[in-house]
C-alpha cells in the first residue's frame, strides 16, 4: 500500500530579530505572537501538522506550553531555509512530502492562502510555490516590498526584486505584484535548494528565492486578492494587538 503523503507547516522562529528582538514571545494579547501564527495556520484544511523550528530554548518552552510542536535546530544556520531543511529531516518527512514555510511574524495569515499554496504545488510540476498580491504604485517604490514579475502563463515567476519591476517607462500603467513570504516545497527539493550555493542576484537583493531561479528551477506563483499584514516592528505589533482586541470585542469575548 502506498504511503499517504504528508503536508506540514514549519515556522522558523528566531529570538534575535534585528529589528524586533524577542518578537515570537511578544504577548500583549495574552498569547505569545508565535502562538497566534500556529493557531492560524492550523485552520488550513490541507495541513496535517504544524511545527515551530527554533534554536532558542525560550521559544521552545513557549511553544510546548500552549500545546504546540517545537523542533530544536542548530544555532548556526545562515537562513530560515537552512533551518527549515534541518527541521524537515528531524521530523522524518518523506522525500515527496510537502513542506510549507510560514514566517513566524504572520499572525494573521489567511488559512485559505495556505491551502491555495499547497494546491498550487501539488497541481503543478514546479519545484516551489509561493503567493503574491496586488500592490499599488506608491507602495511598489519601497525596497521593503518585494515585487515579482510573472511569465505570460500568469503563474511562473520570472524575477523577484526590491526594485520597482516592471519599470513603467512610458507611464502606461502596469500591474505590480507584492511577493508574500510564504513557500511550499516537496521535502526532497527543499534539501536540494538549501544545499545550493548562493547566487549573485540573491546576494545583491538579499532574496533567497532568486537562488532557485538562478539555478534554473521553476517557481509557480498564485495571485490572491490581498496580502495579510506581518509584524516587522513594534508599530506593526501594536497595530496587530489593536486589531486582535477589535476582533474579540466583535465576537463578544472582551
């Protein structure tokens, strides 16, 4: 009998964020931020399990305290992808199992987006899958907003950049797409991807997904109506706390 493939979410979580140290453990809502992320992605229909991959005992204890699954990884990983690959090995996934990489600062991730991502990968022959959302021209100017340009098929990524792409030379009006930092891979490709040497465009832009494109791998992109806000700064976190309180009030829980 053929073994059923598993689909899991792995959330890399570091304590030492440059812009917001201790971010996963911020708890002004009564729950650590990482718990919000785990509880949100658990709602996705296509996911069998959710793991937090960390190298910090404080985060591991917090995850286990709310009943989550934590995987302790080495402290010397240069990127979240490398941490993800080690976690996939430690969990014991099969080569064809699907791994979804959700960032640990996405407490409002739409579970339907996670499902869409899994379906994109399973229904294609691509090596990786990711998501994008419409972006207005002014927001496209910010290097913090990573843009993606698609091929004529509307699904294959041509390039990702912090620069404004495509460049609207004639001012005719173009569609800008914001790249959302969520990925899906089969475990076998994830390990191969993590073993590849960093590439020139990746180093220049500081975007790991360019490593896959520069090595000739295909990334399929699904476009969703809107991106969900992440938490990159204390201001972002304060805004999330206020939205969370508003949802509780609306539900009669506060």
